C-alpha cells in the first residue's frame, strides 16, 4: 500500500535559521559585509535564539565588526566577506529554530531598514531564507 509521502512526493525536512544563513554563503559568500547585512544577521540570530541581546563573539557581533571594518577599507579584496562570517553559522548559534516566513520577513525588514540605497541586494540574506523556505514546502 502506498504511503502518504509517496502520494504527495518527497517530504523534506524543515530548514533552520542557521542552515539558511549557511546556505547564503553559496549565493553571496563573496559579498563584502555591509551594515544591512549585519542588521539582517543580527535579526536572524535574535529570531533563532529568542533574545535581542547580541552575543559577544556570536555571528551578529562578528557581522557588525566586519561591517565597521569594511566601511574603512578601500580595497574590495581586503574586505571581510559574508562567507567569512556565516561559515558554520549553525554551530555558532547557541540556540536554533526552524525558519518561518515571519523570520524571513524580520530579516528582510532589518536588511531594508539598514540599507543606504533602501533596496536589499538580490539573493542575500532575506531572499536566501525565503527561497529555502519555498523549496522545503511540498
């Protein structure tokens, strides 16, 4: 007798916020971290941990430091990249949760509010989380 999974298709496991951040490395890992990225990463960390407190040495603190550093660096090749900050994000988060549409919206809002151009870079943090959420739905 066929199972429900066979009738519906492959059931994929939900993706966590940390996994979504790590997946961003694939599409935007070479992008230098800017203030909008740091804000989006802080929002993602807050959603994952359930706390608005920035964790010393955590990914949000690292992203903020990278954004400040990058603002002062002239040469693109010397800037800290998203891949440097987000590699191993799941292991760096002290708590984790399954990503939701609301998480993606919160990350996107933070990214947009802190972007000087008021237009998030396509395919970066919020877009990556949204895309991954869409691909895990059956």
